[in-house]
C-alpha cells in the first residue's frame, strides 16, 4: 500500500507541500454527510458549489475547500488549500459517535497524524516525518502499526513517510484516496466558513 501512495505523490507532487486528509466512520447509521459537514463548519451548513478546476480555484478562495469522498459507511475529506488540519474542537465534534483519522502537513511542516473517537482525541503523533523529533501523545497502541511502518523506512525517505500515513489510515478504515481524484474537474466542493477548521 505504501508503494501505491508513493506513486500517488509522484503524480500529485503539489500535495507534498500541504494537505489535510480526514476520514470519518460514523458509528450511528443516522449520521449523514450533511451532519458531518455541519460539524466541520462549526455547526453551520457550509457553502457547496461546483468548481471547474478545484485545484486552482481552491487556492484563490482563502477558506478551506474540501473534496468529499464516500466509501461504504465512511467519508473522506481532502482539503485543497493549505494543509492546515482541523482544530481539536472540530475533531472532537466530528468524533462524537464516530471514529476520525486525520493526517495533515503544510508548507511550515506540521506533519501530524491523529485518531479521535467518542468526542476526544485518543492519539496524536506530530513531526512523524523527522524520526528524531517525533512527539506522541495519547494511547501509544493506537499508532503502533504506523510507528512500525515508519521504522521500516529510511530516515530521509520523506515521500515514503507521507505515503505510510495514508497507507496506515487506509488499512485502519478501508478508505483509499483514488489516484486521479485531486485533479478532478467540474467537481462539487465544500467551502468552510469556520476559520478554525
């Protein structure tokens, strides 16, 4: 799976500068994508529209722009603008009656992977790309599989470490990131108003 995401980032090198990928598995069948989008947007319904070229137009928006992907009982949200992850407040709201995985990084670094459930953040690893500076909090068993993936990679294999984060989330949730998806055209997007998202 790591090799799949290596190829993915080779194809979409611009995402190595900044992205946020959040996967939500609602545990309650009555939770809809609209419920999740309201949680992402601080309790308000976000703006939804179609963008002809989401990758380019998102950069001009000045607010978080999301592509939304649906799996079997699971939702993925890819933020296209700057790679700053969701706030802890938004993550805990999302994780109420859900499991939430997020990986994020941006032009200043911020390499973070985390897991939230039951309205709280259960595990977080920061700066995972720099082995000597990794900082972890929460339950260490949650990210043990990811830690094992990192240990199998060279210290300067940065693309491999980014790829491992996506592979780990896919293994945990079953949600993959389709290879051509970030370059989709004429796509529906969600634009968040919430500056903390």
